[in-house]
């Protein structure tokens, strides 16, 4: 997959700070370098986001695994444990209705959410990695 300016959400802050020590690894900087020459305005990362060698808005330019759909996610557990596990999933995804939207594949499951699900599985003693309906490697544009 080739990174292009048009892949980034229109309201996603980009960066032009060429003196940043993280610029070579940063998706925001990479997208900024791909901005069209006639671009006159855009949300940008301001210098205050960077404190020393750390930037609060840093986003890796390495593609990450994004998942969709969880129709095969829940392992076979006793009914009491599966209910508790489901409650944990509702908390991760915000609510019962939101969980079912994620389960149906309507929303991307971010790397952070995938890690939370894996941690929840481990708390329940489930050794197997969570299984999603679809995964892809892509650029991830986190919300600030």
C-alpha cells in the first residue's frame, strides 16, 4: 500500500515540523510532505505538542493490523463466564449496541481495541488469540 495525502481523513492534523527527531517515523509528518502544493489551509500539529523527544500526537507511519467483524470471536465458555466476557467487551467498545456494530463489521477495530480484547481474554484464562472476521494491514490515522 502506498501512502498518499488523500488516504488521511480530511480533518486529521498533519505536521510540517522538519526539526522533529521523530519525523522519519511519523505518519503525520509523512502526510504533510505529500500535501498538494496548492493547499492553503489544513489542521496542523503545533510545536506545543512536542515536549523534548516526545510528541503527544505522534502516529507511526508503519502499517498496522486493523480488524473488522467479530462473529467468530467468542470462544466456547460456560454460560456464566461468557456473560461476564461479553460485559467486558461492551466496556471496551462503549456499550452493548456499539459492541454489536463492531461485531457486525460496521467499524474498524483499532490496534488498541484489539490489545484490550486480547487482555480481556487472558484475564478469563483464554490462551487463544482473538479471531476477527477480516484483518488488513493499513495506515492507521488515530483520533487525537
